[in-house]
C-alpha cells in the first residue's frame, strides 16, 4: 500500500478505536506509520481524511448487510428481518454509527461537510426507495424518494439512536413492522367530529 491507502486504513482504525471527534492528526499518522505532513499532502486536512474513511466504511456496510434484502416468506417478514439485521449491526459496529453521529454534529459548524452529508442523504433516499419498490434507481419516482425513502431514512436514524442509547430495549424488526401497520391504520381512521 502507498501512503494514501495507509492513511485511509489508519484513519479507519482510529475511527474504530477513538471515534471521529477524538481522533487527532498524530493518532492517524501513528496508526498509518507515516508523517503527519502526509495527511495534508494527500487529503488536505484531518477532517477530509476522516470523512473519506467514514464514508468508505458506510458504503462498505451499505453494500453488505445494509441492503434491503431480508429473509422470509412475506414482504413483512423480509422487512422485519432486514431491520433485525440492521439493529444487530448497530451493536456490532457501534464505532461506525457513533462516528457518523459525531460527524453529523461536527458538520453543523462545517458547511462543506454538511453539504457532503446532505448529498449522501439524498442519494440514500433514492436508493432505499428504489430497493423498496424493486425498481432501478433511475426509475424510482420523486414521490417515492420523498415519501418512502425519507420515511425509511428517518426510521434508520431513530432506531439507530435507540439501539445505541439502550440496546436492551431497542425495537425488533417485528415491532417496527407492527408499528408501521398500526400507524397506517391510524392514518386511515376518520377524524372524530365534535358533536
């Protein structure tokens, strides 16, 4: 590996061990066995390097267990299984989810990072909506992107925070599908009138 690849590998190790906010330039250089100046030369800044390492880890997760392809005989069982796998990932890959939350918090004072995160969120909404509908990404409707995609991403973020905060009481995939069904039933009920 060259210095650039060594730095990415070192940054990932630091994210796993120290998180996004506590990782220093010295930590990354030490983990990569290169000089601190190499970070500036190859990436411009500690933040740019950490972002690239974090985004690569997120893409790796998404390409693997992050996909919407659960097991089961019905769509509901498959969706529940998908959530059960995601919830397990939140515990097994705690470092990844904690680092992503830290990056989000850090981005609130870094417009360039916020723009990158926002673009990733838009892309994820589209991919999720396409996967849920079973159509290619280029064929998914904007309505589905804004509704299905947004709902799934909102669920993902909320369930992640619940699983990281209190893993013992995090919802199961079955509970989430039951909750979605109950919410759909509530939305179908007529509004009571004062009489």
